[in-house]
């Protein structure tokens, strides 16, 4: 590659990145005009109207505003995510540090892990009825395993000599845990939090589509389907995507700031 | 720096068997028996696989002998003990802690008051020749600098004995030479007892008061060579070459 083509490489690259989204938007609008059927493919403007009025309950036909439903979904996902983290992280540390704890829990975890979180929906409804507990249960199921496995991985990945150096300097088991294992495993645990949150976010939307739920982004898009409001469905999906990307970005920023040593160590 | 106490370290008829897949047992150390005097610089020298690192780990209390024991001031060493400091080949610094925080680590563990830590850290940072690097992270330092941090981190809790497991093995020849001089300097200043594992004859002859020469598997003591040459030793001198030849012959026997 010569010098001048290198110079052009950067704008060319970003052009490549936007070409498909732009093509889809243009294609969509053209197709919408040709189809002329807002129940299959609404015009872009109608979707934007919903997106630009996130606080309006009128546009969503009584299903609550985009903003209110997004806040409700976020509250639920945070609650379910925190419950999962509170269980998975200590268990992962226990399994990583002790053969006994590992052998005790391992087979059960291997059995439960391949079950998709949404397969728990019927049982969740049977056990906890319709409501917040069921939703938190589904979210927790989604976030639990990535959290557990990453924590376990992080604890196992703590260098043996880090632990031995601490023992020689006089560390007690509790000090080894808090000053060597936890900080040493923190980057991998953080990865688990990030992946777990992503899955939890997908689960909350699905869980809110359960019968009897009457709020949240998942509810909003499923009820808009019932009202034939395709622009609201698409606007809801876009908001779901944006919140997902935004949260992932926040996790990434903290990762880069706090755990830079993981990359630089080698 | 601090007055040399009278420390005794005795390796008493120590053997180690290890289980090789199934019931088969192999001897890795066989009847190791020697005493280390106060402020003495000992090198454990042998080919790879002779068990010298295992021996050092047993002395540190990180591993167990099958029979025999390590006695420090008459007490059996059966667990890690801050009196026996150890330095690992991979430095084993905590990458999430700055240099200062790494040096302070042992002091924190021992419950030294927060206000009393910085002056001690400063003193050891200077001893390592790293003043001004206190707020750097280990990954910002060269291999040689990292190993100097590891040395003073071990020294900061004032051990009586410093155990070093091929500490310069991962470094280039030039850095290695420099650190060999540095460790002699530190040894002269602090009068610690040092037990230093190496597979380099040159390094052992340059550093040691006595070299414990180990044979290949099962590792037993072939000979303990006392080196009388005054320091600083000159690697290019005839005398140095003679000792080196003698030790090399012992190893190749």
C-alpha cells in the first residue's frame, strides 16, 4: 500500500461503515411509499414522530410513553441483574477457591446452564404468578451463568505466585481474598457483568411479553402489535437497541479505565 | 541497615518424593543436609529438573518435604513465614498496584499504621534505585526494574532470609549483570542471608559465599563449594575462571 492510499484509508473506512445503514433507510422509505401499507411497513416519518415524542402517551395509545416504559424496563433489569450478581459472584469465588464447593455445585450448574432463560417462563408463572417476581426471576436466570462462569474463570486465572507472594508477606486467607483474588479477578468478573447485563436486557424485553404484564418496553411493543401500531413497535425496538448499546458502552468505559493493566501486563 | 541478629537455618536430612501418575513414585530431592549461617550468600546450583526450586519452596514453607525438615532458629518451617522472604522469577508484582503500593503491600498485611508506611516505602524505593518511579505501574517498567521492586517489596517486611528463585532468569545478559551487582550491594547494605537458586555457573561463582551444587534427579548435594574470592569479583580474572572451571566440572561429572 502506498502512502497516498494510506492517507485515504480512514475516510474510506468510515464510509464503508455507514453505507449499509444508509442504504437500508433509503430502501425502507422507498419500499414504504411503494407498498403504501402502514401495517406492514410504516413511513420513516411516523417512526420518527414517535421517537421525537418520548414522553407522549397519546402516540402509544394508552400503553404508556416510551420514556416511562424504558425506565420501568431498566429498573427491572437492574433489580434482576443485582440479584443474579449477588448470587453468582460469591458462588463463583467459592467454586474457584475451594475444590469442595466446586464439586458440590458443578454438576448442577452444568445441567442448568444450557437451558435458555426463556424456557423458565412457564415455571416462573407457575411458581411466582404474573408480576415483578417472575420477571426478575427470568432476568436473573439470564444474567446468572455468564456472571458465574466469568467469575470462576477470573478466580482460576489469578496467578499462583500472586497468592504465594501474599502468603509469604504474611497474608491471612481473608486478606488473600480481598487484596489478591478479588482485584486479580476483577477484570474478568467485569466482563461477566457486561455480558450478563446484555443478556439480562434481552431477557427483560422478552419477559415483559409474558401474558398479564402491563408495562415495560417489551409490553409496549407487543401491545402496539395488538393495536396495529407498527411505528410504535419499531420505535420501541430502536430504543431497546440504543439502551443496550449505551449500557454496554458504559461497561466498556469503566473496563478501559479501571482494568487497563490486564491488556498492558503481557 | 538493621543489626544482624544471629539467625540459624538448618536443612535437616530433607527428602521429597512425588507421585508420577499412578502409583509410581519418583524422588526429586534426596537427603539434603546443610546449614546456612547468618548473612551468608548461598547459591543452589544445578541443572533444570534437579529439584532446586522445589528445595527453595520447601524452605519458604510453600511446599512440604516427604521426610526431614527445615529448621529456622530451631523451629520447623511448615508454612510461609514473613521471616523468610521470597522473590519469584516472574516478579509476581500486583499489576493493579503502583510501585509504591506494591512495596507497601507486606506492611499493610502486617497491620503497620497507614501513616508509618510512606517513609518505609520511600527508603526501599531509594534502595532499589527507583526514586521517582513510585507512582508508576509495573507494566510501565522494564524487567530489571520490576525485579528490583520485587526485591525491595520482600525486604520491606524485614525478613531474616531472602529466598530467590532464578530471579534474573528472564532478563537479558546485560540487565542480569547489572542486577547481580545490585543484589550484592543490597546484600552488603542489609546483611540479609540470601539463598539464591540458579542454573548459571557464572552467576553462582560471581555471587555466592558458598555454592551448594546439586546433581540431576534425584537431586542430592554433590558438593558444597566455598568461594573465598573478595568482592567485587572480576569475571575476567584467572582466579574466577579457575573456580568456574572447577564448578563446571562438578556439574558435568
